[in-house]
C-alpha cells in the first residue's frame, strides 16, 4: 500500500508539472497572426483585389489577338488619323518620325560580301558599283518602281513608314508590270490596312484572323478587299482575293507586312503609334482650344449686359421680351464694336484673367508624359531647344536612339527585301551576272547592302568634329562610320570626290587644305613669322 501511494503521488506531481509547462508555453508563444498581405489574399500588392485603390482595376488576361480586337482596331485607326490631321501634337509626333527616320531617303550602298563569295575586295567593289547603278536606275524613277507612278523609292519609304505608324501596319504587294519605255517589271504597291480583312467580313477563326491567313503558328498570306471600306466613290460589290506571302514555286516575296510595332508573340496586326495617348491627346486639345477661345474673347472689349427686372415703355407700362431664348437678339463681339443697348440695359465690364498663367506649366507637364510614351523628348517633340546645351544634346541623342530603331525596322521589313527582289530580276533578265546566285547563301552575300539615312545633325559642329577626330585617333571608330553619322553620306563617295578636288587644286597650282596638311598661308619661315603675306600666295 505504501509503495502504491507513493507512485500515485509522483504521477499526480508529474501531470501537474506537465500542465504548468504547457500553460507557460501557450502564454509565451501566442498563435501567429495573419499579415496584412495574407488578409488581402495576395503576396504582391499590385495583384490585390481588396485594396481600395485597385478594386476597380479589372484588367483582362487576353491573348495577343483578344487584346486587339478588330472593332477596337478600326476605331483606333480612325482616331489616330484624325489626330494626325487635326491635333498639333499628334501630327508633330508622326511627322517628326518621318522626317528624322527617312527624311530625303535611306540610300542603298551595295556591300558585296567578298569573303563569303571567295572573291577579292577589288572585284567586290566593281560588282557593288554595278549593283548600285542598277538600283539607282530603278529607285529614282517613279514610273519604274511605284505601281501608282507617283513616288520614287525614297518617297515610298516615307509613305510606308507614315502609314504603318498612323494605321498600325501597311502591306506591300510586289507585282510585275513592264511599262512603255521602262526596263524593270518590279513594282511596289502599298495597300492600306483597312483593306485587309476576313472575306465577307466573317468572324475570326484559328486559321484566319483579321484578314491574315495562318498555318500552324506562321502567317502565310492575307485577304485583300478590292475596295476601301470607307470609300464613298467606288461602290463596287466587295470582293476579296488571297495573296500568299511567298510564291509557291520560287519562294519569291509577294507581300511585305510593314509593322508599326509588334509587341507580343502571336500578334497578327499592329496598333497605331498614337493609340496609347489618344485619350490624353484629345483632352489636351480641348483644354488648349478652350484657353485659346478665352484669350480671344478677353482680347476684345468684353461686357455683360444687365437688364432691370421690369422694363417700361414710353407710357410707363411694364414690358418684357416675348418669345423663346433662342429668338433673343445676339450681341456679337468684335474689335472696337459699338452696340446700341435697349432702354433699361447697361454694359458691365468683366475681367477674364487671360491668358492663364498656369496654362503653360500644366500643358508642358502633360506633353512630357505624352512624349515619354512616344519615346520623343519634349525638346524634340515641341522643337523647343531653349534649355542648356547639355540638356538639348541629351534630348537629341535620346530621340536619335528611337529614330535609329525605327530606321532599322524599315530597312528589315521594307528596304532590304525590295532590294533583294530587284537584284533577283536583274539576274533573271541577264542584265547582271552573279555566279552561284541560285544558292541561298551566295544570294545573301550578293545582296548584302548598307542603308545610309540623313545624319543626326549637331548642336555644335566644331565640338562634334573634334569628338569624331578623337574617336578615330583612339581606334573606336573609323572615317566611314563618322562620315555616315555626321553627313549621312558614303565615305567612298566622299573620299573619291575629295581626291578629285585635291588633284585639281594641285593641277591648278592651289594649295591643299585637307586633313593632315597645312595651307601654305599658314606655313611661314621663322624669319618671316610676322611678315605680311604677298597677294600672289593666295592666287
């Protein structure tokens, strides 16, 4: 009995001690509380649907096609073109790109890859000269290159870029047509984006989306309507014709698709350049128009007409205006206008405080946001270079990065494919002989070319020239690169012309003033350091 009692007492003591320990642990380690993010249900605040600031931000997760539906794209095109016609900033953005990216044209300089072809550099230069002459004959004559016989190839460059940016994309057909007195059959025909649509305006299917035929994941052709859907003159019955991108037998490019920008995989049509800023652009236009009208009215002799509650006739009887408010006489404002007032009316001047001193800061702030979206700094978009030299130069350099990207897009999608098609025709017709041209690798080597556009320009030509000379001297650049960057010209052409000029100067007894030499007027003997030069030294 005694041992059993002792054991029971020990068990009760152990149980009590265990309960005390567990009670202490429950006090020292309270249950974890849910964090604010866990209560909201997201780890990223940007994904929260409970934050009051994000509750109404309901963004769909659509595909590239679903996020750019046909009816929305039609509206975007119409509004973008209207903005190009009627809003100063919208037109400025598009024309600034056209002028800086294309300007007077991207000039082709054939650069045959002699290493890949196994020929010497001198032979490559001779063939490149022949290719250049053949290309210029075709590109500089509108009747030769343009299906409408209106623009030369450089004008077509500008038109294709502007159309793609305003409409989202543009299509180029490459028909063959030999005109009277012409040499080449290749023609360039631009087709506006509105004419590419599904046959009979049918809905989209996995194999045909907004006029683009798709096989697997590859666009293989497009359906082109015979008339423009917005044409009020050509009222023919709509009909659609299918154009494959490549010829079935030869693989020749029959259609080129020029994009404004392709932003997502699987995207088949492009959105206009102005699409993201159409809403603020329109609001800014309305604000500017309202301020302009207020300033015009304020510049005139502005008055308000006050009337007595009751007006009386000559006999003292109360009279009032009979009729609707639309029938009341209108007082027109004008410069120095004199208005006769009725009995009982008086004019009271009213200050409108115009122009609004807060207009320009607010307007500029919104334009900065628009420019950032369009990748055009405020200085370039508004042609406002009134800040410091460093700020203006930085703005020009930043804009030029965007212009170079657009130029590269245009070369890859438009210029280079058409140059290759031109060389194809020249070889097929026998006007050019390029050995092994049927081999795709050698064909690419034969059609290699450089495209040189207008130069960037400079804020200070002397500083830019000194910087170019330094880059050449330390070996990070060369004369060909600097010539193209500063003047937009081909170094070979500049050098050849310079050689002719120097040789003619020497033949005529004049002194050379080229790079690396000094003019005779600057070279004097030490004894005649301060002497006046003779007139014959400048003969």
